[in-house]
C-alpha cells in the first residue's frame, strides 16, 4: 500500500513545517488544509491516502486536515512529429499522437505528487 508511504511523507513534511514555525517564535495550533498536485498516472487511490493519513495523524497537529487536490493530466511528446500536448486515447490498445497517429510517444507529466502549500492556524496571542 504505497498510499501509506505517501501519507507518511506528507505528515513528516507538515510536522517539519510546524517545527520551523515554532523556531521562528510562532505558535501553530492546527494544520487545517493542504493543497496537493497529483498526476493522474500516479495511480494513487486518494480515499486510501486520506484514510492512511487520518490514522497516522490522529494525535498530531494535523488531525482532521482537509485535502484539496488538483489533478494533473499527463502530457506527451511525439518523437516522430514533435507534437506536445494532451494524451489522446484512440482505442483500447494504446495512445496515439493526435497529429500524426504515431505511438512513438514520450510521456511528460502526470506522475507528479507535490505539496503546493498548507494552511496553518496560529494562536492569536502572537
């Protein structure tokens, strides 16, 4: 279940960001939201990722955090005609270049998994 390793990476990154804020003298109370970029080719099951995160983050400042996900479509580059753009499935067998019908394609993008940012709530007594 690679969703657990992704969830663990997210949690570790967020807890590190919280510690950095504490070192700056700020008082984070809660991580309320996270904004992710997820490529459609990662094959991550987001519901499983969220569940795994909820389990491992239960006793942390990230408990109950909301996930906002922007899905990134895969892009291709045709090695025959140079076309660059969206993937266009033509049939059940494969993906073809929409310009020259070649199957000689390089996949560019769609495998991303990035934390864009997170929203932290702070103690008002700063």
